């Protein structure tokens, strides 16, 4: 299929140089680049390991369902590191 594209001059110069290096047409270089881009965009996302958590950084005695207690801890300026250090004591 023939079509007309508007391509920025620097991009066209790069495509033209790549075509010359390969001994190919600019159109075939653009098509290969577009094909690679579309294949990459449709590839499934990489598999991520499952999330895990540890109770090591939770502050003892804080009921996470009691938002007033949570906000009190935040208002005190307690950091998670302070909470973890308290838990180890």
C-alpha cells in the first residue's frame, strides 16, 4: 500500500542513512521500524513477581481500621523507621 507520511527532517535523514547502510529503500526501513514498534507495543507486559509484605514495619498497638489512631500516629510525626525501631525494642 502506498501512503504519504510527514516525517521530521532529522528522522528522515536517519532513516535515509540507515537505508543506505542496509542497501535498502527508505520505505522498507520505515516499515521495519513501524512493524517493530507495533509488535513491541502489543507484547504482553513482563510477568512481575507477586507482592509480599512483612509486619516488621508496623507499629504495635495501632489498629489500622481505627483511622483516628492512624492519623494520631501521623500527626505525631512518627516515621515507619521509628515504628520499626520501636517494634524491635
